[in-house]
C-alpha cells in the first residue's frame, strides 16, 4: 500500500460525510451546523492529516444534552419491545455498513482492516443485539411491606449518559457504551477521543438511518480538557460512563464527585499471564502474542507481564518467537497485516522511551522477528520482549500501551501469584495450566475483574466486564451493568385508611 492509496482511501472516507471541510458534530438527530475550532485527525500509517472535525464548544454540548434528555423521556415512555426492535435494526445496519465503519478506524488509528471490518464490526453489532434483548426485561419488584401499603420498585433511566471513550478500539468502545445506555432508556452524549473522531460520527448517522429516534444519540468531538470537561460538568448529564486512562479517570471521578454524579470507570491495566510447566506451551505462547501484540499492544487487557515457570522459560520464549514470526507488521489497509502502527507520534515516542528504559535496566531485550512489510513512514514498533527485568521496574509497573511484554521466571505457584498481584491495576489475568485445582485456586486469589484459564481475551456482551483496584469502578456489559445505568425508585401506595391520628403506620 502506498501513500497514494491512503490518500484515496481518506477521500473515500470523507465522501461518506456530507458537505466539504471539517466533519460536523452529530447533535439532535443530524449534522450540526455550528462552526468553531477544528481538530485534526492523523493517519498513523503515513503521519499525514486524515480529516478535520469541528470541536464542540460548551453551547454544542448543551444542545446535545438537551436533545438527549428530551428524546430519552419519549424513548422510555414507549414500549420496551419497540426499543429492542430499533436496537436490533441498528445492529443490522452496523453490519451492512461494516466496510465503511472498519475503514474509518483503520485510517484513524491504524488498527488493521482485517480486524476492524470483521471482529470489531461484529462485536459492535452483537453488543446492540444483546442489549436489544434486554429492553423489555427490565423490571422492578413487588416488596412485601407492613399492612396498609403496597410497595413496588421501578427502574428508571438516569436520563442522559455522558459517555467518554478512548481511541484504542473506537467503534467497539463506542458501542460498548452506547448500546446499554440506550437499552436502559437513556439518551447519550458520546465524546470520542481526539485521535479517533470518525467512526463514532458514522455510527450515529448509521443508527439514525436504522430508525433510532432523533436526539437520543449525540456525538460531540473535541479535546478532553474542554469538550470532555463540559460533558462531565453539564448539569443535565447525570451519569458519566468513562473509559480511558487511570489518570484521567481519577480527575473525572473527582470532578463528578464534587457534583455528586454517578460515575463508572473502565481504566488502565497491567495484566499478568501465568504459564505453568504443565501448560500447553505453544497455545500459551500464541495467547501471549495475541494479548501483547494485537492492536499493537494498545489494549487495556493486554497481558504485558508474563510469568513462566523456570524450567519451561526457554521453551516458552522459542514458542513465542515462532508465533510472532507468523505475524505481518505493516500497512493496516493491507488485509494481510496483523500489526499496524501505533496511534500517534506521541504514543510512538512514549513507547520508545520505555524501550530505552528497558535497555538501561540491563535486561535481555528480545526484538521478536515478525514479517515486515511496513512503509517508511508511520509509527511502527516491533513486538518486543524484555527478559529478567529488575524487580519493581517501571516497565512492569506502568501501562505502556505498545507491543512490549516482560517475561519473568518463577519457582512456585505462591511466588507467581504474589508477583501477578503486585500491581496497582486489576483488570484481567490469564492462567495456563492443566491442573484444575490450581486453576480454581488462582481464579479465586487473583485480584482482577476478569480471569481467563487457558484462554485470553474472551469477551461476550452478556458477561460482566470491569476492573479491580486502579483499573476501574463499576461494570460494563452483562445484566450486571443495568444498575449502573438506572436509578431505582421505591413507590408506596396506601391501601387502607390510616387508623392512627399521627399518620400512616411505620
Ligand atoms: P485518556 O484517558 O487519555 O482519554 C480517554 C478519553 O477521555 C478521551 O476521549 C479524552 O479526550 C477524554 N478526556 C481526557 N481528559 C479529560 C478530562 N479532563 N475530562 C473529560 N474527558 C477527558 O485515554 P486514551 O489515551 O484515549 O486511551 C488509552 C487508555 O484507555 C489506556 O489507559 C487504556 O487502558 C484505557 N482503556 C481502558 C479500557 C477498559 O475497558 N478498562 C478499554 C479501553 C481503553
């Protein structure tokens, strides 16, 4: 693929949107006509500008919140089955527009097209399908209380959910937030990351074409510190659903806390993988390659700390080499490519700093040897493993968000568990062993929101997802997410005349 092919693909992407010039925000059921500052999205394969988008100022966020609020009232008063039918239609529309949605993310963030047009589109569609099945099943309870009263609970939407998303899987991150919020009767103001504004805008117009009522889903682009902050502080937005870094999550929680808003946070990770000598080593190595290097390592659940039982360390490293040798690092528009560029120059520089840090730590740096086919430009980093880093080093402690994995040997289960849990994060963990008792022991003792046994990165819209410790607060996905998006009202009705002069019986 050449620069020229990227330029023509970018033109094709631009033609999916009306007019000329910067892309508009999607507000109140259509393309906003407000002009303002602009934000430039860069194609990380070429390092050249891709598209510009209009930054949403405070007034635009205000309009988005007002339209989401009005639309949610009508949406919630309607029939749950109708909501489900519409969300199913959105799922179908995502599939039928999958080529466009996939192209948007590949050009915007460099995620390979073999993933964006297939897995990501299917995952986004399935999120909407799962939540479509929930809309007519949300119900309260009839609670037996003291004589003289009937008491029922009813679930009600917050009204407007402010969804703030990161850039690493733009379409699926957006769908993960938008589908459950809509299914629970809320309107949404979605703020995508600065690096990845395009597919969220496309999703909003695709959903509208599929019949989603006007105003329910709004997309406002802009920097986190301004547009994102307006979303967090807007008094008409009662619930903030944030996915992103732990640092920003902490700042948002504190701003939202002062305003007494409900917040759920899906944050960073530094996930361990434990490989025991009895494990299927080639499969474990293939899982580590997938987990550590898929999406260029820019995955919150990436298994970046790998603990291998001493006697099989060399065998494991050889197996990992063999796995990575099958991967093609290259232009993400090429359907053969497995690993594309990092999202931005800043992320590239950050990862290079960590690589230099690893070298200074006198660790063994193993630059794995994938098939290379990448252009001269772009923010590419080869999949890299550090072996035997000093204990407590920053590479093991900090989320790098690049294709960098550290490998350590351990002597016994206790040592491996202690090392795995020795982190501020707690998003996921993966255990490789043939021993069922050990698998159960470790699943119990690992301090992480997701544990995979002889597996990695298995997710389903029906299965809850959320982090422990600094990896987050609250859950996304699964029926467990419903209480995070709804309030519970307790309704009391007197069924008898009051006998007491003081009022109703207590
Ligand atoms: P980020 O925290 O820099 O930004 C995330 C979003 O927050 C962006 O839309 C950004 O514009 C916005 N933002 C930034 N400052 C803000 C502020 N003050 N107020 C309101 N909004 C603000 O994260 P990123 O670099 O886009 O994404 C990478 C991070 O996301 C990694 O840490 C990764 O682990 C995390 N992540 C977590 C999950 C999960 O499910 N746990 C999933 C994907 C990504």
